[in-house]
C-alpha cells in the first residue's frame, strides 16, 4: 500500500479535501479563491508556488555580469538590474517546457528572452562563490537550469550562454586554504607536499619584490610612461588595494617587470637591498618566474587581475627562441576576457571597455610579433570596437588607431592570400593625420615618438615582399615602405634612447628597418 507524502516534507501527509465555494462564487459559477486553503486545493505546494510566482520568476532579471575593478576575493560579480519591461517573449518551442517553476527557467534560457544591463558598481559578491560559463551550444545549460535554477547567476545578451555558480566555502586570500580546488597546480598531491612545500613556494613568490624605495620609483616610471600608452591597470584602484593582499603583490611584480625595460630604471632593478643592481634580463627572469608560479598555483583568483598580469607578462617577458610563452600568456588573457563576457554587448562601463581594447591590441601584436593567428574576431563580439576606441584617452586612442592599421595589414599575410606580391594599397593615413584625429598632439614627446615607431613598423610590413620576387617599385606600398625605413633609420640613434618607451614593438621596428635597408 502506498502512502502520499508531501514533496516538501511539511504539513499533513493526508490528502487535503476540496473546500466548498463561497455563496458569491457559487452564484457566478466561478472558481472560488477566497478560502484559506484555496491554493492547496488546486495543486501541491510545489506546483502552487510555481503557478503563483511563475510570472514574477520569468520577469526577474538574471543577475548581470560586471567586471570587478580590482577586487581580490572575487572573479566576477552579478547584480539584478533588469526591469520587468525587458522580459523577452518565450518562443513556442520553449513554451512546452514551462509546466513548472524550473521549466520556466529553462525556457527563458532557450528563448534568449532575458536581456541584461551593465552595472558599474563595484560591490563584492559573497565570499567563496565562483562561477563557470556554459554556452548555449552545450545542453548542460538547459539541464542544470531546469534542475538547479538557483545556481543561475546571469544570462548574457542574445542567449549566448549562462553562468552557473558554485559555493566553495569561505575562501581567504592565502593559498594554504585553496589547495583543494581542482584548478590548483598541486591538486591531488600528497599532504606532505601541500602542507610543507606549497606554503614555502607561496611565501617566496609573494616576497619576490624590490625594496620599498625602488618599488616606488619603478611604479612611477610605469604609470608615467607605459600606462599612458597601454593603460591596462587603473592607478587609482591599484593604490587603493591593501598592501598585504596577493592581488597587489602580483600587480606590483607586473609593474616592476614592465618598468625594468626602461633605461631610467637601471639603478632600481634590485631584489636584495644589500646587493648591487641586477641586469635587466636577470631581474626579469626572477620576477616573471614568481608571477608565473603565483598564477599557476592559484594564489590569485581574481580574473581581472589575472588578465592585467598576463598582458604585461606577454609584452615584457624575455621570450627565448625555443619557447612561446608570450603567445601562451596572450591567449590565456583572451580566454579569461571572453569567458567573463567582456566582449559582449551590455558591458559598456569604461573599465571593461578599456580592458577589452588592451587585450584586443595585445592579440594583434602577438599575431605580428610571433606569427600566430588572431584569437579575437569582430564577428564574435557584440560591442562596437570603434566606439570603444573613441572612448579612450588621446594617447591610448592614437595607439589603438595604429593597432587598427595593423589589423588591416594582417589580412595580406593570411594563408589564403597566395599572391606573389601582396601590398596594402588601400587608404593608409599619415601619422600626422592620426595624431590630429585623436587630438593627441599634446600627449608628450616620449609617447608620440614611441607610437610613431610602431606606426612605421606597420608601414614597412604593409608590403608583403618575397626574396625570390622583385618588388614593384612604383606601387604606393613600396614607396611607403621605403620612406618608413628611412625615417626609422634616422630617428632611432643611441642618443634618443631616453625618449623612447621600450615596448616590444620598438626592437621589432628596428629589426624590420634593418632587414629592408
């Protein structure tokens, strides 16, 4: 014999009897909802709650994603900002799923009805909450949405996918309590390794830092010279970080690595206060090694900070001929950015737009410097790149305009282009025109000279020449290449070294000019 048990485990286990309608409803021959147990007579508790609240649940916005500025305890944050008017229409194909509260969640995801708005607040999510992205091509998003609707943290615009959250428990900053996460390098290792070796490695990584006075000088060099052209780090938010958190330590190491490439930092690339200044190569190897361990060990989990550190690592690490570390770091930064949805429409705040522009520029430079395919394509974005470019400061906007030229030039080097002699004979504006267009005439001689060198390097590669073929000397691309080669040869003597910011495209440009001259 079977016994009826309520699904929620509360209340009486006896079947509830239907209540008689009131006199008014009896006369009108309508269903009566005036009784105290009216909801219970119509359906079970679970079904009732689904019917009463189904409209509200569908109209509730998914918690949209906003990039945390420099929060060290979170990877991403989601806040509910979408109003009832933005609720989409559930398609007929998906309406068959809407028989219960959970099915409505799945139908909402299938139809792509809910649209999200950007939110620029920087409040932190609950401690210990992480998320993973599941695209709409993966049926797992539907099954998990139907079985665990509370785990949904946000739906990207145009039904790209869904973020599913998982609570990992309280997660402090230090690595000693993060050893059980599967993303950790030492996950599954014996307890002796985790308890003895890992804390020592963590301490050594975070302590690989110049003394305080030298650190301040390197930070000043970075924000005055490098961050003006490539503003991957927000200085105000960086300064507001607590001195003891691993996020700040990782960013300080990245800043020191980038600043150490400038001639003005020669006396300050020191790790041991009692020792003499190190060579740029030795200093870079020490600092970049500590940064790589910090990232791989999972000491820092904030994806915004990881993107910033990976971008600077990709640009300024000493990459030997037998390794492709710079390309790996660039690809990983792109992976994090796209996984967070910063390339999609709706994330319009200045911080995410600037981060998107930096990673996009890095992706193009990596393709040119290391011969790799580009990983970020405009057809996969839901944001207007040119609008993002125009929102930036003059120096960075001028740099991005040069990156746009590079993106056009890359087209003639793609594998399908098998012409014997390729050249970019489309519109190629003069550098002075770009300066006026970006209102960058007053950004400083150092920044202008550095970006101009990058411009001339792109002018050189705008003609794809082959050793076995004689170039057509009358073409605009050939004349442009010859002029840029001449300019680079005359503007990069030894006495101008203090006026240049040594980005990797500076030696790249000089090498190109020497190969053509």
